């Protein structure tokens, strides 16, 4: 069930969550710091983004997301596996979001 009809282009990153209870797999995707969504939201996205043979953990991606929720569950960000994404280098991310340099949210 969609909670926000708008799609937003943001930068996300792969990471190892501290607690994987109720999650599938060891690597997940969340918004990078200084995005319009908090880093506590997880992103449902193509499996290739969490494939460590393709992209090391910590890789940043630019993609389109929509805030949604599961009936009886929590909110998350949705990205279709059919949509294009771009890898964002750390240098490009720091140029786009200079306030992010050296800080986590």
C-alpha cells in the first residue's frame, strides 16, 4: 500500500545491518546520509545491488524510490527491479552532498 504517491530520486547505499532478525540475506540497502528519507528505512530493490560479487558493500547508487508500507508491517522504500540505476562514486556523492563528508547520520 503506497503511503506517498510521488517517486523521488535519491542516493542509497548497501550495508550490513547490525541485526538481521526478520530480514533476508546479510546485505541490505538504505538511503545514504543527507537524503530526504532516514537511514532507518530499508529499500526494496534489485538483488544485483546487494550482490557483493558485482558491488562491494558500501557502494552507493542513484535510483528512484517510492515510500510505501506493508499491510500490518512497517514503512520501506520501493524501487522496481526493472528501473535503471547508476553507481555513485564517493567523490561524486561528496561533491553533491558536501555536508556528508566525514559524518554519519
